[in-house]
C-alpha cells in the first residue's frame, strides 16, 4: 500500500548544541561511576548542558531555514517536539515562532524521544492538507529534569536541538515511502518525570522495551514500503544507548555501517537526537539525492515512530 503524500523533502536542516559540556570524567565527582563504565555500557562520552528549549530550538531553526533558503513568511506551521518545555503552560512553540518571526500555527508535540519523527508524520498530513512548508523541530533542555548526581539517569541525558524545513515535492523525487507510529501507555512508569521533579527510570526495562519497539516499528515501516534492510542507505536511530541499537539491529539485519551515530558527543537528547545526527550526516556527505533514509525513534510513554524517506532534500 503506497503512502499518500504530495512529495516530501527536507530542504534545510540545522542543529545546535550549547557550549557547556559535562564529560564522563566530570560526573565521577558527583556519583560513583567511571568513564570506562559509561562508555562501555552506553557509548556516551559527554553531554551538553545549558540554554532553554526555546533558545536552542530558535538557533537550530534559523540554521535550517537559512539552508532551505526560506524566510519566516514561507513557513506554514511550526511543530516543536520536546519533553522539556520552557513552561508547563503555555507550549514552547509559540515562543519559538515569535523569536523566528513566523506568522503561522505553532504547536508542541510531547512524544518524548519519538517526538521529532512523530512531527515528520504530522507534517506529511499537513502537506496533504495543502500546506507547502512545515518547520519540524526537536529541542530539549533535559538538564532541567535530570539529576546529575543519580548514576542511573545522570549519565545519559543532555541538551540540544535540531530542525528541518519539510516541503512538498511535486516531482516526487523526494518522498515519504512509509511510516509507522505507536504508543504503549502501560509502560508509563518505566521512564517519567512528575511535575517539578527529575526523570525516574527502570533502565533495564526501558532497554528491553526499546529494543522491541525499534524492531517492531522498523519492521512495519520496511514492510509497508516493500523494502528490506539492505535497501536502506542510512538509518538514523534515536541516540539512547549504542547497545540498544546493536541489539535491535541483530533481528532487523541492519549493520552499524548503515547507521549514523552521534551518541558519544551528545548523550541522549530525546526529541533532538535524530535531527542532530541528520545534520552531522549531511556534513559528512552521507546523504545524496535518491538515498533511502530511515528515521527511527522510541522513548518514554512508551512511544515509537519510524519513517522511510527517499532523499531529495538538502545535500552538502
Ligand atoms: N556507573 C557505574 N556502575 C553502575 C552505574 C553507573 N552509572 N549504573 C549502574 N551501575 C552498576 C549497577 O549497580 C550494577 O552493579 P552490580 O552488578 O554490582 O549490581 C551494574 O552496574 C549493572 O547494572 P545494570 O543496571 O544492569 O546496568 P545496565 O547494563 O542495564 O546499564 C543503563 C544501565 C541505564 C545504562 C541501561 O540499562 C540503559 O541504557 N537502559 C536504557 C535507558 C535509556 O535508554 N533511557 C532512555 C530511553 S529513550
């Protein structure tokens, strides 16, 4: 079954990491851990902190809009995926839209680490409704809800933002080949933060559920696109733990050579992680027109989402 679209291209991508860094070595001052343990068990070497979600989102968005060669008047909708909004109320998207000078709807998506991929799928729906250009942003100030003295969670999370301008493509050179999206609320208590509190996590259970969700979602998206793992030129998975990716890849048949990672540099930046990797993959020339790329997210909720895109967007 083909996926309804009006063509789909990411015409400009941008990202931003705040300057301040907490290394694994820094963490050993506040918790009983070691650089070696964190690298071996997670693949993380450092995380960036500082800035608010709206500040980080605005910087990444400006870069994406510049690369797409669009002005604020061209954007028909802002979708901002975040699990660490500036305020509980209102959403963070209106502030970002204001900073960017947009004149359109602006809405937060709270689907934890899957949020940016949820946003791509929502953007396709809005493009089908007649919109032409959607700004899809993932931005997080996770340092607001992370306890950097707790070795269970403090080793994992950091701040960052990534953004893409998503456009229709009448030529269909760029297209959304398939998508998958899901949620399982029975797992809410394996990763959550209550009002005014920090993230709490059952790490082992999150690990297990994440592997299952990735296998299921990627499998569904491949089947719907009529593709196999070997047909995908580049997979960009959510960056939580390299061992989660390796475990999921065993059954899916992906190789790490097909996979873009940025975990060592960023830690887990939740909704920002996939566009942060995408920006780096473009810098490295890993995407060409015609490339097939998979974006695969999973996170608290549990939520998960996957898209397969035929790339005809920005290349560098
Ligand atoms: N530093 C050093 N030792 C640690 C540690 C740390 N930060 N955290 C736990 N340990 C110890 C434990 O106490 C335990 O010691 P023991 O064997 O003496 O009892 C041992 O290391 C193994 O603990 P375990 O909890 O089984 O480790 P793990 O391999 O499952 O790794 C996580 C823990 C959190 C890194 C891992 O479970 C994980 O990444 N889960 C998914 C989390 C995630 O991705 N969340 C976001 C999803 S979007």
